[in-house]
């Protein structure tokens, strides 16, 4: 018997070692140098699901090439649906990795964290007041474009995925236009669960410096002011303090005022809603962007991401009740008349004449002339230094609007209407043809970007003028009440000068097309008659010829100028088809109409 006990205790450490080894992630078993492929990642998540009642593995959609988009749900009671978890009172935190599939630290850190929560019991109280949604690989198709040469600026892992999707879309530019099946699935996931907090894990490009990890949260004026105060005064001081105490100095994510010239100063900007944390912040859900530094060894980057996730979740676990209360208040305020009765900022700029001096843990650099190109560039020496630099982090709105009580979108623009619904916007429909007077815009002098951007040619410049129209809005017209929590996103989508509006992305390009033309032999006598009736037309015509030589050299352009001032012109050309209603009583009557 004694010998049996001795044998048992001699074997016990080996057994435990086997158990630990069995639950090592692919990254850990590779000596912390490699990251797993898609199938290895999914297999590990399935094993965790089978081993622990706390975890559920599922999929939230399909990629362009048909791969399941993996999702792990961590809940202390094993709950796996939004209604049950919200009913429990626990807040929901969404963590995503590999939106840029070559930036895999979040995947490897997240897999270790799920393992430690589920089978390691390393953080026994971390799920008391929160549940976690973890997307280990968002861009699954780009992830499987796997190789050693996908990230030229990056120090490991040995092989990784590609930045964009199989059809060359950058998912972190797709949050508003939602062209990709991956983003459409993400939006359904987000607006079904409505997470209270969001974390997006990335790797930087750019300069060399000492920080392993930089971060960004939206604190520059676009998010609800009470959520902004909580982010600045509660979350960020705790998170950065804990990382500093762990020996991980951090700094806010920055760019340089002049590209690659560190001495020009640091600058940060309001994130547009086509980016992840910019999008969630406009929905009253704070978003944390984690950017580890691409030149640091891969294991340091994964470790920093892991520690940042643990620190953030710990803070959220403690702050859950407070943050949930702030979110509910922000949602109510965004839905209120008070919110709509003030100027709403659509775009911001960073002030370049107002800065604060900061200490920046940099790397010494020198300006050298290239023997190859003959141009100057900045080369880093590897010597650590503390730089005293101006930091430009104050912003102001550059484009504002007065929000209506509701928007009207005729039913022929169904793609636009479906886009709004995908973004969680509540849409009512007119039940019968209705004559209404609404404000819209006449858009003139449109200019499109010459080169494609994210698969489209954005409308980059135009003039807009308020225009009052009275017309029949057919049955089925979308009536979109502005009194709902998603109004910030709604405004960015539908206001012509919204930051990444649907107009910008080309969803309304057809309104700028002229579809009827006049033959020259018809237009010549008509133009002469028009000038005879209104001599001021001739003065305007001559001024146009002087202003535009190409116009003056083209008889078709000149005659078309007269056509567009004749009674035969298309009165709907260049008229933005989205109407604005400012009378609350009219909106309420339309919503409740039988």
C-alpha cells in the first residue's frame, strides 16, 4: 500500500504536467513564436467548449469564401444567448482579434485567456459581473492567406495571415458601408447583443519607439459626454496604471504631424465611424483599440495584449453597474428631443496650434540621405531616449447639422433602407401614398475620387443647398424616427456630409446622372428663343465660357447648359432623395396612421 501511495505521488506531477501541456495553445507550444491557422484555432475553441460549462463555441456568420466566423461565449453560468445574459444583469464585453488577419496577438492572447478562465480557473471572480464574446479570427479568409512575407514591418510571428479579405476589402473601413458578408454578420451580432464595452486588438505600423503597447479610446468630443468622462477619469487611469505597474509602459495611439518626422510632434484624431472604436462609441458603447508595436518581439506583444485584456476586464467587472447605468442614460438622452435641438457634429479636426508638451519614450533617430533614391529618410539608431514633444490632442467640429425629427427614404432606395436596419436602426413604413413637404438638399458640382478606395470611388467634394420640396411619398417609404439611441450612426449614414455617409460611399450616385438629352437641331432654336425671352441668360452663358475653356470648346456642353435651364430639364436631378421632417406632430401622426 505504501508503495502504491509513493507511486501515486511520484506520478502526480507528471500527470499535472501532461494536463497543463495538453491545454497549451499552439502559440505556447511553438515556443511563443508561431500563431495557429484557422482550423487549429477552431479546434482549440471546440475543445474548450467541450471541457468547460463556462464556454460555448459557435459561429456568427460566414465569410466570403464560406468559412464559419468563430465566436466563443464565456459566462460563469454557461449562458449563451443575449436575452438570458442581459436578464442576469451581467454586462457584455466583445473582444475581437484578426480583423487585420496578420495582426494576431489578440487571437493568441485571447485563446490563452479563454483557457485560463475555463479550465485553469486563474481568475475566479472575473466573470461575476460580465460575460465575454470573443472573436478569435474576424477576417477568416485573409487569415488563411498565410505566409512568412505578409507583414514587412512586423517582428513575428513566423507566419501570419493577410491584412484584408479575399476580395481585398479592409474590414476596418467597412463598419458604415458594410459591403462585406463578414461585416454584415458582425453588425447583426453587435446589434443583437448590444455589448456594453468593445475591445479591438491590432498591431501598429509606423515609427520605432519604446512602448510595447499603445491604445486609443474616443475622448475627443464625439461620444456621450458622461461616457467620455467615465473613460477619461475611471477606465483609462486604472488600465494604464495597472499596466505601468506590471512593467508595461503605454501611450495613447499616435501619428506624427509630418509623416515619419517624430520631431514634428504627435497628433491624434477623432476616429471616423468607419473604424471599429469610432463606430461603437457613437452607439454609446466605449471601444478600446489596442495597438501593440510591430517591432517588438512577438511574445512581448502577446503578453502585453494579454495583460491589457485582463486589466480591462477586471476594471469592467468592478465598474459594471456604473457603466451600465451611464449607457442607459446615454441611450435615453440620444433618443430625447433635447439631443436633437442642438448642433450635431459630423466631422472634427485636430487643432494644429494648440498642443501640450509630453515626455515620449522614443528611439534616437537621424535624418540620412538615401544612396538609392537620393531622398532623405529617418533611420533609427536603436538607442533609447526620452523625447520632449508637442502633443496635439484637442479637436473642434468642422461640420455640424441640425438633426430632424425623422428622415424619409422612398421605397426605391431599398438597399439604403436595408443598410439602416443592418445598423440596428428602427424603420417604420408609410402605409399609403402621402403628400408631404420636406427639407432636403440640392447637391451640385460633385467630384469623385479618381482611384478606387475599398472597392468604391467616394464622392469627395460637392456643394449642398437646403431645398424645400413637396411630393408624393409612396406607400412603403421608410419613415426613420430620429428619436432612437442609434441617432449618431443614423446621422452619419444619411447626412450628406456625414463622416463616411452613404452618399460618400456612392449609394446615391444615380441622382447625379442626366438621363434625357436634346438633339442639337432641336436645342439650337430653343436656346435662341430662351435668350431672346431672358437676355440675362446670355450674360451668364458668356461668363461660363470665359470661366471654363473646355465648356467653350464643346457645342454639346454649351447646348446642354441651356437644356438644363429649360422647362424640359429633369427637376429631380441632383436632388438628394432623403427628406427631413422637423415637425414632431407630423412624425407621430405618420407613425400611428392606420
